[in-house]
C-alpha cells in the first residue's frame, strides 16, 4: 500500500470506518533517498507494531484500549519473512493469534517454504483458540475457487475470501490479498474499499466476531507525591515578581 506516501488518504478512510485493528503491507517505498523512521508511522490512539529488518515492511495498528502484545517469530529460519504476530487476550482463557504477512511476488521456492513453515508453526499452537491472518500473499497462480495452482503452495490454512482484490488495466483480476481464519463464521461484513491513488490493490474492511478483553487506554499521570517542593519554592522565591 505504500502507507508512507498515502497516509493522508488512508487516515480519511480510517476516520470513516473507525477500525479497531489496521493491517498495512508494503508500508515502505521500494526506493527512497531517506530511511523511514518508525516514529513517522504512528497514529494517535493506536499501538504500532512493525516487523524486524523490513524490506517492503508490514505493520499493524491496534487501538490502545485492546490488550495485546507482539510475539517473536515461531521458526528460527524465518528471518527473510515479513511477518508480524500479535497475541490478544479474549474473554475467559481464550487467545487470538493475529498475523500480518507480506510475500514478495519475487519470492524464491526456499523463501516460500520458510513462510509456509512459519505459518504452519503458528497456527498449530494449541494455546490459541482463535486465529486471524491477513496480508498480501501475491499468489496469482492459485485458482481459489477450484483449489488449483500452477505452483505448489503447502500448509495453507482455511480461506475466507472469494473476490479479486488486485486489478490492473486489462490484466485478469487476481486474489492477492487474503484473510485466513480457523473458523469461517468468525468473519463478517467484508467490504471492498476503493484503491488508493495509483494503487492496483483494493482495501479490505471486515468484522471479526469475538469477545475480547478491553483495557484502559494508556495515560501518563504526574506523581505529585514525588515533587521536589523545596526546589519549587526556592525557584519561586528567586523570581522578581514586581519586575515580572
């Protein structure tokens, strides 16, 4: 999505739909004279999670009222994969594993295998009652309607998205942006958003049905009990109030 260059238009969309969670892929430009700092990607009211050693970059924004934390990757050989894993506390003892993934269309067979291994290790963990993975997988060779592919993509979770999200001129539209869940009924109200500026990708808005633990937004508070009131009085005494 090249989030860095399309921030203004994206924020207008965010203000309209008011999402609890935002998935961003291709958050960094392919070429740039200057590196993008993480601080430049922040959005007020949201926690920001980014991937390590990003190439194109993926990031996830989560409202500050939601209790969650970022996880390490599940495999030791997945350094090249652009993946973010986040764990959410749901009601009771339930937990949600949320993943945001970007797969380059130029990925090698070895890189595809590493990504598939990383996904498989994550979704096989029994500690997660709910699983939600979304991102740009760039797999135009897969015919999702007929479960056919000219390439071998193994260990893919259950899929819930049956409409093309990538359109370019006279080319055939493809399903590149995917939503995976371990329960299809957990996804509702899928809306396809218009592409941003010159992008060929449609945005996706959807509802994920679950009962989550809602915390309080972080707010800094001053501890007046630790104030150095002697120094405060001294500074006030030194002020020439008549001259002021």
